[in-house]
């Protein structure tokens, strides 16, 4: 079945903006429900659930045959060939503290392939959007990756697991990486990190142990802006690893991660 990617992109943008408005409205409210998931540092708020319910409801109303995979448990199979992959609040810890670095992330897969991505940063008001073959934009203006520097001059974003035992391994790898790049940034939102690669705010990004909703929309945006986004072994990004950078910096970063024992 053929699907109009422009229509999917318009719907994702509209719904992401509405969910971002809900998050902003709740930002300064007292938290009435904060729970933990995989560890004490992996939190979920009532606004994660409210935003997911809003997004799931709007998508189902507009396209009832589409599938859904969302972070807080919303799921349904696809009868149309389209599946939405949603993180209603990527960067929940930042949101909990009122710290910049959280976003609404909505992607659409068509016949199993990522095709559309929208990431909306509520605090900045930035909407990053892309559809396969159509390039990437920030607030409607085209964006592209920064011309790649050598590895030693690269500003690299990364993130860390919520689980202490994984953080220990990641810290050891970072000891190897940090002296060999310009510097490292840790924002706390994979979606925003991938958009930062796409818009030239950082040169590269890597992170392990992500879920599909963490990287789905950002992957489309980064790829359409000129980045290579892989699992470090030539395949698409996965829970094993997500590496994003312009060529040839991507391959140099993968080699560095291999040397650090992380790829």
C-alpha cells in the first residue's frame, strides 16, 4: 500500500506540537505521580502517560488502521503497513528537574522501514522534522550536518544507561574516548542528540542500550540531514548501539569505540 509521507509528516508534526504544549503546561506543576522503572534513576511521571495518551488517541483518530509502539506501553498491530514509534517524553529526568533537554519524539515506519520523524523540543520551541528522500528541517528551514572534522576535533554527544552496572562499563569506555576527541556532551535525550547531529550542534553521537522509541524519529532526521546512523556494524541502529555522524567521521568514531571495547 502506498502512503503519502508528507501527510504522515504533517500529522506527526501537529500531534507532537500538541503533546509539547501539554508538557509545557505541566512543567511547573507539583508532581503527583513519579514512579521508577528499570532503576531508581529511570523515572516516569504522570505527564509521560498523559502525553502518550494524547498522542495515541490523536493518531488512532486520524489513522485507525495504523500500528503503534510507545514507551509507556501503548501498542497495537498495524493493518495499514504504517506503525508509529513514539516517545511521549524523551528526557524525563530533565523534565522532572525543569532542565533543558526533553522532547516529544514521533516516528512512522512504512512497511517496516523508518520513513518519517518529528522531534519537538518544548522549551526551545524547535521542531525537527524529516521524511525519507525529502531532507530535514528545523522550524521549516533546511538543516544539514556540519562538515566533518577529524576525530580529534569532533564534539561528540553521548548518553548513559540507567543501570549502575552498565554505567560503570560506559564510564570506562569514556575514559578511552574523551582524550581522543574535542569534547563530550551529555544532554540526556537521545532524540535531541540525534537532532543536534542533524543541525550541526555536535559532530557525532553514540549511545548503547537504547529502545526503538529513543532513536526512531531522530534517526530519520539525522539521516536526511546527511549523517550515517548505524549500530556500529553496518546495520540500522539498535539496542546494541547507535552511532551517528557524517562520513567519514562515523567510521573513525566506530573504530574508536571498538578500541574502547564498546562496538
